[in-house]
């Protein structure tokens, strides 16, 4: 949500994260039950594809798939066959690694929000900062917040609390999926990948300048990209990014101006 400090008459609650109507989520990971030191814990597991879900779970605790997941998987899914001679596996092994989207707002700050965040075992944020200041909660063993204080935020690597609480960059990116009615609401991608945070923000800021501040309705691909680095010990990993869904920027600028 756009800052409201310049609107003294605004009745919005300060410090509360306002999100537009979100009707579904694009996910790059799920939680799976694993045995850790004799205890069963629900831990995040990364995927090598997107899944599109609604905002609620079924009776078994699994996310309910959005109707667009199957549609986009059949149109844009990547076929991976364990046996190239067996064509019957194609539908079952389609990986959804790119999604046609449209940018929702002209202002990049309304489309993307990033912050440093550390979460409790219950999945609730206990410390949220911007690299300068942070709001940190004192949480008891049951997850109850006893107090909240403002503290300096040097970033996860320079913060003792951040290192122990596994603080990391966290991004929320909202957009429309191609073909949906825009008045129905937005889809959201949440990710803790530093590469995703860096690339999506950089691309939106770049396009914001290129198109003269006009971004709403711009056709893009939400993609999964591969990379390896020293931090990943040279193992390949996937992260979300965005790419232009147009032949040229000049053509896209003309269409948007029209």
C-alpha cells in the first residue's frame, strides 16, 4: 500500500500492511511433514515449478488448487518425460515454469513489497525491518506476543538475532494472470529468495523508467529461472523472475499509450 504520511486526514492504521483483494497465490514451495529428532514437523520444501492455489486448504490441510493451474499447465507447461518413448506421460509430467501475467499498478511500490523478516515456529513474523529500522516482538513459548520494540536493522548477516532467527529477505509480488477479470482481484507470489527479490524489483524499476511511469497492464512472463552460485555450493536452484511478454519495448510502449 502506498505510504499515507502525506495524508494527515487518512484513517488507515499506521504500521498495518494493507493488501488489495487477493484471490489466489502462486507458490514455489509447499510444507511437508518430516521427522526431526524424533518429532514430526511441518517444514518448507522447494519446488521446481509453480503451483497456483486458492487461499484456503482442504480437510487434509493441503492447498486447494486454483482452476487456472490446470489450464495454464496444459497451455504453457514444460513436458518432462522419464522415458522419451512413452508419450502417455506428457500430461502427468507437465511442469508449470512460466505464467502469463499483467502488471497491476503503475507504481512499482504497489506491485512489490520487500523487507527483512524472521518468523516464529508458528509462521508468524517476529521481526520485520528495512535495513535501517525493525520492529521486533518479544514472543513467549506459546507464540503469544508480550511486547514490540523498535530496534536498529543492520540486515541478517550483521544482526545476532537475525542469524539465530534465520532472518532473510522476503518479497510479496501482486499481479493479474492473463485472461482473468481484473475486478476479481489479484494473485500473490511470496518468496524468500534473494535472487527473486533483487531481479523482480530491478526489472520493475527499469521498466517504470523505460515506459515513462506507465506499467499497469504491461504483459509479462512470471518465470522460474535456474542459477548456481558459491552460496549454493554450485548446486542448481530455481528462483522466480519476470520477463517481457512482447516483441519489443517500442511496440509495447505504443500499445500502452494507445
